[in-house]
C-alpha cells in the first residue's frame, strides 16, 4: 500500500529519564531492552522488566512501558486534538500492534484508517484511484498542505512503515572530511519541532530515534539531537550521512545494510574521543538476521574488524579493543571501507550485497 524505500538514518541514544534518577544504578538491562525495541519486537521486554528492587528511574520506565504496551490500548496518549494528531494516532496504533506481534502484518489495517482520513480531509484524493504506490505520496502532500514537513515519501524503516512530521527546517552547507583527503560538500537541513519521530522513538520510549537521514538534495538533521560542536555531531551524524550522500549516486540500488556498513566504517575511521562508545553501541545492537539495515551492518562491522584485528569471529570485550588503540582501529576501518569500495567497483552491480561474504 505504500511505496517501499527504506530510510538510511543516523541514530541517537538519549537519556530520557535524566536528573538525579539517571545517576542511580539501574537494575534493568537497558541495552538489551533497547536492542529489542530497535529490532521492532517489544514482547520479550516484558520479562526483562520483571525484577524486584527497582529504583525510581527503573519503576518509571516499567510503568510507562506497560502503560504503552500492556493491555488493549496505549494509555500514554490522549484523545487527538487536531487532524495531524489523529493521523499520527493511526500510525501509533499500527506500530503498537506490529511491535507486539512481529509475525503479523497490520498494513491493511493502517491503510483502512489512512485512506478514509485522506478522503475526508484532503480533497485532491477524492475521485482518484488510491493505489499501493500512490497512497504514501498523497499522505506526504496532505502533510505539506498542513504547513508541516515529512520525508520525501512515506517509507519503510526496517520492516515497519514509518512517519516523521516536523514544523520547521533551516538549511546550511557543510564541507565534510571523509578521510584521506575526500571532501564532500553537503547541504544540511536542520529540523525542529517534531510531531512524531517515528516508530523507533515510540518503541524505545524516546531513548532511540533517527538523528537524521539522507535525501538526493541533502541530509536532514534532528537539531535537538546534537551538540553541534561535538565529535558526535561531526562524526556520527555529519560524516555518517555525508558517506550516504556520496555513495547513493554511485550505487543507487545498493542494499541498505551495505550503505550502513560503509557509513559506520567511516565513523570508526575518523572517531577519536567517541570511538570506544561506538564500538560498544555497535556490538550491543547487532543482529545479522534482522530486517533493520543498521542492526545487520553493526554485526558485520564488528565481525570484520574483529577478524582483522584479533583473528576472531566477533570480539565483544571492550578491554581488548582498548589494547589495540585508536589509530590502529581507525586505520583498519578505513582499509575495510576501501576493500568494500573496490569490490563494488569491480562488480558493476549496484544491487549486490557484499558484507555477508
């Protein structure tokens, strides 16, 4: 019902239960909890929350999670007060059912809500044949008519149809150093005042969400997600998305996992202060069997670097990574990126995936 095009995103980890509670030692395994959420499967999380002696932070998370996902309806959201809120509520209902039951497809139900909504509220749709490929474009045009912004298409992110809506955006051009003298000029569109940041924010109670993504005209940045003076912004956002911006015209149909693999290797080839945090995050959020390109790429980045640096299949002990040192990891990541580029150029096939080899 919606035209398929997966979004390529940079992701952000937020501390949403901050303040003094954030300083308390957590009982809950948040890394595992968020990994399930980002893999679009929240049901296993219920068992992880079944612990005694939870502190205030943990109890708040457990209560909010159960209010959202336990029972017949999401108790964390109220009655919609506008057309846009009504539209978003249809997506939240779809996300909730899909996250709780990843083996079922609820897209027909989503379309059953969205099509009548558009027929009622967006006159250009009336009298038109709404097809699988056109519905997402009509939805986009409706949101733009409301004076808000969304992605160029209503798209899949992983296995779920996503929806991101914001009220303000401002452009700025950056020169991004991708390493070894490769400079990329990139228009960046800073987005602000979001009505929704999509299913991953919904699944993780705001702890994870897209920090930005790439389109043909430039890259889009969730401005509140970054300190614009930080290495996190310069490397994990700008360099990551600039790699996508450079790669997509060269290999327009390359699988998302390969594109993410290249962007993550770019991060690891440049990162200094944040390098070991990145390695930890990639290790904890990897899944070679996932339908999420990020989860797949995380696995193969760690696998290939482990083979190169440790002669092992997958090294998960951070202490061992630290014995190698930053410069050697930077160099190894760049070598893997060059190897992948060489394989792509030699193949001449834009749709082939190489990272599983």
